[in-house]
C-alpha cells in the first residue's frame, strides 16, 4: 500500500522532529514512524467507510421525503439507484471491514452536517445525473461513481480536512495518498466483488503477487536508523560546505533532506544516485522554501560525488543506472 515516496516523507517528518528535539531517542523515532505508517492505512479505511455512511444519509433523506405530509410523485417513487449501490452493500456486509472499523473506532456518526453537505454537492454534479439516468446498474458502474466522489469531492474539502485534523495528528497531509488507495480498492472491488485489507507496504503486495522485491519496511527503517545515527556528521558536512552567510540561513528542512539523501546514497547500493536526489528534491517542493529545490539538488549532488570519490559511497551495477 505505502510506496517509497510516502515512506521517505514519513521518515523525513520523524527526522525533522529529531532535528528540532535532539532528546528524541531512536526507539521513539521508530515508534513514531511505525505509528505514522499504520495511520495512513487507517485513513484509507476511514475514507472507504464514507461509502456506507453517505449511502445511509441518502437513504435517510429518501425515506424522510416519502414520509412528508404531501410528498411529490418523485418523492413517493424515487430513483433508488444510489441508495441501493452495490459497493456500499458489499462493504456494509463484509465482517472483516466492519470489525476493523469497530476495532479502530472509525465512524462517521458524529459528522451529520458533513454528510449532508457532501451529498448535496454530489447530487449537483453532471456525472451523478448521468449515473442515475443510465439504465444499467452494475457493481462496476457503482464503483465508477464512487471513484468520481473520491477524486473530485474530497481532496479540497475544507470541512473534511477539519474532521481529519481533529481525529489524528498523523493524518496531516495523508489525505491525497489515502484517496488514491481508495480508488485502487474500488478498482479491485469491482473485479473481485469483495473487499480485502491491503498490506501495509507496497512491497508486501507485490511479493504476494509473486514478484521479487526488496522490503519497503526494511528500507524505511534502515533509512531512519542510519540518518538518525549520522545526523550530526551530516549536519557538520553541510555546514562546512556552505559559506558563513549561507550557514546562518540554513533551514532545518533542507538539512534533514540532505542528510537523508546522503544516508540513502551510502546505505542502498542498488538505488541510483539520480533517483535518490530526485526524490528529496521533490519532497523539498512541498515541505521547504521556494529556493530549496535548487539548494538541495545542487548541494546533495556535490556531496554525494565527493563521497563517491572518497569511497564512502559505492554503487553496484544496478545502482549506477
């Protein structure tokens, strides 16, 4: 489920905390990393739970309209296609899905206003109207509608961000990735007609499919451990590599990203230097200053080349590609 890009980001956040609070022990750092990774899967589960919750909201409002003193013909005989969508029915009837939600205390019951407003927004979309008017009613079509909802209604929803922020500090920034995971789950559900709890790491999922892959869990734990142990060394190396004027203006985010890049380059001979540099430059775009991209790219490239010349970074044939 979690790929290496998001694992690097999670390790970066933990190491940033360490840079700001040197009293953080390695054991505490690893625990924080593991909690953060598991939280992303929990968020994906929580967002999937929105499917039966929003469907229940639609059913409630449909019944309320029928029970009015003088309902219209449309209210008496509503189009129940959304209310009876097969994705919600499958999830609501899945014992593993329901048990996990109960175990992790994940529920939308306290968010009536959000569900009301979301349903109103969904009903106003042309793709919803097209879905409701189409004659066929299949699991695949229902999954397609939910993909529209996940892709177009949620990422920029300020009310949703507020709910997530109140729910877990570890869900900060994870919503876009969790929504991608939900869309993948919908694709899988539409094919197999059943939900399955995804492995935590993408490598585990690929291994289950018979592919030979290196462990993403081992990767991120090694990356965190090595960078934690050598952080002061890398900090000094960066400080010595810039002018005094620049040194006084070094951002902690940039320091952490460069330290992680050096750790990765030294620890993983199979990962090409170009890949490593590109990954941390990409992360800098979202978590550092506008000028950080060029700074991280240039300094990390120079330091890696210097350490290659010193024999401290050695790449095998795969890592040179």
